[in-house]
């Protein structure tokens, strides 16, 4: 049997993206969140977006974990995140307006704040880079993480009182204004005016701030089921992604521990979410990108436009080279395959099983960005299927060609497929085979905790 490990002491599950992000993690996490007691987000900020669909309801989430849509589920914004208070209160207001109870949200006091000046610095820096721009969302994520590392950030604990927040801002703002004024030609901000802008966020979010590490320790030691929610994808990781075309945080499974303040022994399973094809937003090499009719079909059928930015995503065939890499980096115990239904109606579907680069065939993902730029995919082609599979709920009811394609994913990644999504709705989900994931779903329900 490929992949899989025995359940550890803690009943926890990490869900991460195993491509360049936008793999459909929001749908997968939403499906699993109803079985969890706690859903914790451990990195990133409002540069990420999760779209969750059930029935006629469509929710586009940016900071808030998808678990917020499941009643009686505690949701934590972990210390590894950068939180934009102004955006977060708008997000909560929109959820509350639609009848969602947000009282279960908590914010780690160690999380850093993404401030208005970070957005300006992000946009100005991208403009300065010109043709060599990274392709960021312009949400200020990179500058916020940079300030964290430079030890000039503002942490969420400062939201617990207006005077406290203003005092910290007064220490930070002069330097930020110098950057804006002397490098980017912006007039900068006046202290009291900027502080007042954040007063509503302080009033709303201050009571939600907590010791995230202690909270997680209590839940895990108490046997609660915990779901760790990742954002972006493995190939956007600051260390292990296609640097410099990456995000500013660690998106891999190991970051769940540091990003929520727990020990790595608490991680029991790691589910990697992959699309049945591949997409990417922003700049950087993309070996299986299809610039022709197939790429456009994938974009149109898959509604491939960014949740946060609305940008059209670059589309191409499934790449098992990056999936093998993601399996190694994350220690994947299972795969969740999304958007298999998008491939219905295609005469044939392709899968990259290796790359050809500099006269050689390689199966490992290159370290060098320059080498990756020269890689072309070695495809294996599979028969397509015409059937509409969006209503299929059992593995045995999938077309034989679709099952063969899933088998090839397993063969080429070395990890079992445990969940298959055949549409955006919660109900359009298949637990693919008896697996660790199925055990996690069935074990220790909320009622018994």
C-alpha cells in the first residue's frame, strides 16, 4: 500500500496545497471542518482566498478559516499569519450579515499585523521592479513579513487596547514614513489619523486575541480533533518554492507546528490537495502550462480566476514531478484530488511524468530556477471520458478512464488518493478508498469530545 502512516497520539490533520496554490483547499477543508473541533490557519494573510460552495451559498474567505461555516467549530488565526485588521473586520461583517456566527474566531496575540503602509510599500515595490516584478497580490504581505523579521512589526496583542496600539505605532511609523517619502515619493501618514483608522478594528478584534499556543495545547492534549488549514501551495513556499516567485511565508506542512505554536509530534496526518490539472497565478516558470486550446478549456471550465484578485490563472496539465516533490517536502500521507470533473469531455488528458532538460530526462524537481525555465514536460497521455461525473458519489461509479487517471496519479506520486472532488459543493465529494483520512473522519466526533 502506498503512502499512509499510523495515527499518532494527537488526532490532527494538516491540509496543504501540493501545487502552486488555488488547488481547491477551501472546499476540502470545508468538507472536513464539520468533523473537527478546531480549525487553525497557520500562515499567510489576505493574499490567499478560499471559495466555499454549498447549495446556493458561495463564500469567499480571505483570513478566516473555512471552519467558520461549521457550527461549534473553534477557528484560530495562528501566530504564523499576518493579519490585516481593516480587511478582517470587513470579512467578519460580511459573514455576520449573511447569518454566519463568527463568535468562535480567535487570533493569536503573536500574529503580526499587516498595516496600510505595507500595502503601499508592496504596490510601490512591484512598480519599481517593472518587468522583473514578482506578481504579488499587492496586499502588503511581503512587507509585513519583512517587518516581522526586521523586528519592527506590530503584533496582534497590541489590538487589546487603543493606547497600547497607538504607542507601538508611534515607535514604528517614523521609519515607515521615511521609506514612503524618500524612496517612493508618498507623503506618508499622520500618527493620530492612522491610529484612529484602526479604532473600530481594535474594538472588534481585541476581545478575540488569545494565547494561541496555549489554546492549541489544551485542545490537542484534551483529545480534540484539530484541522490545520494551509494557504497557497508548496511551490510558493519561501524556502522550497520557485524562489523568488513565491509568497513570503512557509506554506508546507512543517509550518503548521511553528505557525500555531505546537510541537511537531502533534501532527498525525498530512493531506495534500492537488487539482487534476495544474494552475499558477503570477510570474515564474510553469513547465506544463498550455497556451493553446486545452489551456483555455481548463480555464473556462474550471472557472480559473483568483478568489482574492480575480486574475485569470495560467493553466496546464497535471505535473507529477511537482507532486512527487510536494509529497517529499510535506511528508504527505494522502492526496485530495479536486476538479476531476473539469476534465470530462476531453478526448485525452495528459500527465507530465518527467522533464526533459539540457539533453537529459529528469524526474526530480530542479533546485535552480534557470534550469526549471529550460524544462519541458515528458507527457503520458490517457484516454478521456465523456460522462458528467459531477453527481457521482461512489468510486465504482466513476468512468474507468477517470479511475485509470487517478491510479496513474498514485503511481507517479507514490501517495494514495484518499478524497476526490467532482464539483464545488460539499456534497460533490468522494472518499476514494479505505484510508487514514476515513479513519480521521470517523474517529472522535465532536459529540464524543
